C-alpha cells in the first residue's frame, strides 16, 4: 500500500493530511511530494515517511500509488500560483490511484454542492476516506 500526498506553497494542507493519515493508518507509508522544497520539508516534519520535490518526483510517486491526496489544483495545469506544471496535472489526473482532492479557492475550480469547511475538517475527512479505501 502506498499513499502519496502532493502539496505546494507552504505545505499547510499537506502537513494536515500527513498528520491525519499517520494518526489513522500509521502502518501505511506516506510519501510527501512537494511542488517546492518548503512544502516538502513541512510535510516531512509532520511525519511523512519519504519526501521529494518537483515535477519528476510527483510523476514517479503517483505511478504506483494506491491513493493520492492533495488540493484540487494538483489536477489543474498552472494551478497553485503556477506550481502545478502540465506534467504534474497529467500524471496525477491520469494515474490509477484513487484521488482524494480538497476543494480550495486557489486553483480556480469550484465544486458545486460542496459546503465550504475549515482546512482541518477537510484534512480529517480526506484521511478517513483514504484509509477506508485501503480497507483500514
């Protein structure tokens, strides 16, 4: 089993996701892949098992992932202030893993029918869904 968390900017969402995942299913390796080094470092400090930064690490990490978590923007080219390259968006969107995406206003995409919640609530719900997908 492999869980990949992808985040950018300061890694705040990624940090929350890693913390929740390690709390709910600590036996599953969590890969923290940042679009920048600050995001990666933040997720590693939160307890991720492995970390890497940049487009190629995202592409390689999601290839055999079971679940990928992150902000909605990781499947939208040029989102997160341009940190999501077309290659990242294609790799995440096209990988076989189940994607658990958090709606955030910074990516220019709105999801109808989704009630706006605090980031911590989204992170807890996402981690719960990811562990349930893995049967944990």
